[in-house]
């Protein structure tokens, strides 16, 4: 677990469906505007930015999960999947079907399944 002292937020640039996105990792202390209030991640398609709670560099709380890497990887997959759904236009289209593309359980389900699907697709040499 790292320290928050003397560090600044980490920012990465990625491409989602050919569009430039930013991924910003921040601790609670660094989240001065409260962007991640009561959330571990936010996908803001209006500015193509994903904000993620930085569990690697925050001060450890007694109730924290021991495996920060597991939490971070899960949260990153989840928010990236939101970004893909936003960029491919399913966000708007899903409103006519109870906004299924914004459904948290559905996004979690796909995000958790993605590594397995990827492994299967690689094994089948179809990606
Ligand atoms: Zn979500």
C-alpha cells in the first residue's frame, strides 16, 4: 500500500472504439471535487473520462479488502465496459428497454466474465 504524501493523481490515456479517453486514478484526498462520492468509479462519456478510486495509494482503513489489486482490476474492467457501451451507442438505445446498458449488474456481469471470454477467444484464435 502506497502513501498519499507527495504524489499527484495518475492519468492514463486510452482509446475506446477509436476515441481518446482519459482514465484518472485518485485517492479520496485527491478527489477535491467529490467526483467519486460514494463510488469507486465513474464513467463520464460527456468528457470521455473514467475516474477511479486509487486503492493502490490510499491510506489503508481497517475495513479495507486485503487484495487492492483485485479490487482495482475489477473496477477498471467495469468502467471500461461502460465506456465501450457508451461509445458504441448502446447507452442511448438502451433507454427503450429499461436502460439495460446502464444496468450495474449487467455491466458487472460482462466485466467479470470478460477475462474468461477473452481467454476463450484467444484459445480459439478468433481475436
Ligand atoms: Zn457502473
